[in-house]
């Protein structure tokens, strides 16, 4: 009886003060009276505002906002059922986090900007989820699938750990058998290893690597243990050859990249077998080293694996430029139905051009 009197007294006080209240009975029959504060009402209104703003931004990006909201609420009400496979866990959790947001009054402009950022993040997370779920997209390779080529990448006094990490990924992609770091260059197990791993994404664990105190020590190693390799510096100088004009030997090449600002050490240039450069057509004299490496490494790989020899290819192109108006290649061989100057081809001795009978891509 006293409990009921207390509840009635409390309800009377709430009603007198115009405070909304609710009476709740738990499973043991115990009753409790709760007031609904202005703060709770404000939070609900704020949640609705956030839902409306985010829903509008999601619609702009082509996302069904209502379906997204229902999926988010379903993940709260029935957590054992998991997350909607159409959106993925990360996107739904990001959506839910925005609805809760910060308490208190917020600037409308800032809230609108936050809704736009959250919508773009949700859009990205949905696309990432779909990409991961697509079985036909190859995201990772096993170590057994890695093809090795006689290519070594040497990084001398490269300052940025993020550049080094990117170069490790390039080395993995192009089949390098070794990465050599020297001087202050960040390297696995050494200085800058944490930052390096962020951009390398595990590539540093796939490729053998060595570190030397100086570039001279690295050169001594190459000349003794990899004496068959051609050691090439990548630098823009008056003596440098265009990277695409050099025929790279199949026995192997070691490419040296220097510091981002000063480049390859001038003291070792006379000790190298060759110097190459990438043609520059802009005001700047160089590319970032993380952009230079793949250009040259794929050229080296392609020289031995993808293309016919340059001499044969040049012979073919010269013949076509002089004799043929238009030629069509199908399956890597000359198509007999090509549109060309029939008189010229009929009068030409095809045996004079034996390369035309080989596969040319």
C-alpha cells in the first residue's frame, strides 16, 4: 500500500509540473515510475533531424535511405541475425553512429556537412563490401602464385617510408627477387618500419630484402654475388639514355633509385653500367620515385616476356608505315583480309619479311 501511495504521489508531482511520465512493471511485478525529461525529447528530435539529413544525402548518392534505415534498426532489434548483406556491417554501423551523434544543440550548417561526409563514407563502405563479396574479383594472391624475375630494386637514402612501402608493392607486382635498402632508407625491421607497412600492405613480408649502411656496400654485394646483373641508375642527366631505348639483358638488372630530392649519388654514377631516364614534358624535371619505378620495371619485364625483340618490331612497323594504308591484327598474326594496298603486297616478296609470319601483338 505504501508503495502505491508513493507512486501516486510521484505521478501527482510530475503532472503538476507538466513532466511527461510512464509507469513500467518489470517481470517480477515491481512497478516503477519514470519521467520523460526534456533532454530525452530533444534527443529523439535530434535523431529524427539527423535521419532526415543523412537520408537526403544518401538519396543523392543513389542509396535507398529507407531501406538502409530499416536494416540499421533491424541490426539493433535482432542482433543475432547479423547485418544486411546488401550493405554490410561497416556501412550499417557508420549509419547508426551518425544517428546517435553528439548531444546538445548543433549548428545546422555543420550538421549538414557532417551528414554529407557520413553519406560518402557509407557509400564507400557499401561498395567495399560488395567488392569483397564478389567472388570473381581477385583481391589477394598466395605466395605460391608469385612469379620471380631477375630484377633487383635498390633504394638509396630514400627518406619517405610511404614511398618505400609503395615501392615494395611495385617490386612485388613486377616480380622482383630482391629489394635492397641503404643509408637512411626505412626498411622492414628497422627505422620507419611501421609507416612502411601501412603503404606496403604486407608486400614487405613477401619479398626478400637486405639493408646496407652505404650504397658502396650494396654495389660491392651486387658485383660479387650478382655479378651477371647489369647495374643501372635511374637519374635525369646529360648522359642518361631513354629508358625505352635500352635492351635489358635477360640475365638480370639492378635498378638504383636515389633520394627524393638529390637523386642518385653522383659518386657512384661512374661505377654503374648505365644511366636511364624517363622523358619529361612538363616544367618539373622528375617524377616521384614511387611513380618512376613501375614505368621502368614493367619495361624491363616486358622486354623479355611481353613483346618480340625491338629489332623485329621495328622492322614490322617500318614496312607497314611505308607500304600499308591500314592493317588489322587478329590473334597476334597478320589477317589476310586486311585493308591495304593489294598491288604493293602482291608485288612484294614476303619472304623478305620473315618477321611477318611470327606472332606480333
